């Protein structure tokens, strides 16, 4: 009897331990189930947040009709909402969503567009008045007469415009593939081609059926107060075919020939070959003038100002202007028609379908005091 009684607490302890082990095993299984459910929910959430292939967010009826109806299958009857352009004028105006994608990529790719002033215009005859002298003023006593002050002088800016076009092609098989993101592909192709043409025109454009580049403007080594409006000031490099022995001094002279107000937001513009030369310039104490960007994605700096690489800038050569410095938002104006027109052409290049995209773009120097140049000359 005593032995039976003495074993009861021990049996109870074993039973309690077994129950605890079973409870812990059950909790472990439950935790695993919860973790698995959470993992599945996260996957479902990520899949729901990620748009399906070929879809960029909420698709408007206008975009769907334009892409699926006209671009993929050539059905012009579905273009009810994009009737701003007509076929006789060269194509149909693309929906706003595609225009936004083109504009965003243009700004990212085209170096001058990213730093210049861009205006949207409704016609090709855009005009802008720029004041070359401010309104004068004076001080008087409380009871003294107020003589008439001088008025500002204005100059009219009319950026030359031309029609910019791109003509990407896709096979009908690609267009029939529902997984093919047609609108994103088309916006990217158009933006790349437009950016290449713009990059050359905004720098070296002649002004005949295209923008007039800032290097196409007249130049002089005269200071701001004594130059004609529209003429850019240059600083000579001191050598007929390269930079002289103290190139950093020429760069400093160019920087400070720009008015202090324009230096807020100013930057250097040059191509990569010229930049390779400039990166080797040193100050008198042996330090490099060029400094890399502090953070990833930040532009490199020269004398404290950002450096923009534009491959259409000329190389260092006799009488060339390889380096520009200034506030391009104040100094260069880009005027463009808002709509991009697209004409679908399945006949010219069978079995491919060409998409002929056009846009009117113009450009011209706006304030010639806001841009300075380095000229390779004595």
C-alpha cells in the first residue's frame, strides 16, 4: 500500500512533463503553420501589388483602345478618345499615359533637356519677351517730385522649331503576343530616338527645321554689359590647340564671369573625352579640381559645380568650344508641342509594322548672360 502511494507523485510528474512536451510540440506545429500562412499571404500581397506583364497600373479605356485596337490591330474606329490628331496630319495623338512615359524617359536620357527650361506650346509660332535691362528707380524725399524713370528694353525670342520623328518597327507576331508590353516598348524606343536627335540639336542645331543649339549662337569675349543680346561670352584657353599650363585659372575665370544670381543652379557641360582631360587638372596645392559625387547617383563636381556629360559637345581642338558653364534653366529655352502623333504603317516594311512617331520641338538661347564657354584659342 505504501509503495503504491509513494509512486503517485512521481507518476503525476511524468504525466505533467509529457503534457508540457505535447503542448510544446503542438505550439511548434502551430508556429510553423502560422509562418507558412504568413509567407503565403506575403507572396499573394506581392503578386497583387505587382502589375501583370504588359500592364502599367490602372489602364484607362483610352489607352486600352489605343494599344489593343489601333497599335496591335490597326482598328482606327476605336480611336474615339484620341481624336486630337487626324490621319491626314500624320497620325493620331497618343494617350496621355504614353506621352508621360516618353517625357519621363526623355528627361532622363537627354542631358540638355534635363537642365534647360521646357515649355509646352499649342502652336509652332511661340514667342517670348526677354528683358535685357531692368526698370530704373530712384530715391526721393516725402514731398519731392517723382521724375519719370527709364523703361525696360525687351527682346523677342522665337525658338526655331522642326518636326522630330522616330520610326521603330515590330513584327506582327510580337504585336499578337498579349504578354508583350507594347506601350512600354514603344515609349522607350521613341524616347531613345528622340533623345539622340535632341541631344545634337540643342547643342549644335542650325535653326533650320530644327532647334538652334547654344553653340550656334554668336560668341564674343566681351563682358555682359558690352555684348549684344543673344551673344555668348567665351574665355580663351590660352593655347591654340589645347589648354595652357594653368587651365584651372581659365576655368575659375569662366565661372566668375557668370553673374552670382546665375551661379545658383549652374553646371558644367562637356563630353566624356574632354572630361577625361579635365579630371587631370590640379590646383596649385596639388589637389584635383574634379571631385566625384559624394553619394551614388549624384553628379561629379568641378570647382564645386555639377558636371553634365553631353556627348554632342565638341572635343578639345583649335577654335572649338569644348566646355560650357551656366544656368541652363535661365539660359536655354526648349519649346515643344505637347502631343506625340503616331501613324501605324504595316505596308512599307512587311512583315514588320512601323510606328511613325512625330513631335514638334524647338529651342534657342534665352538669356545669353546665363551661359559661358571655353574657347580653345590664344
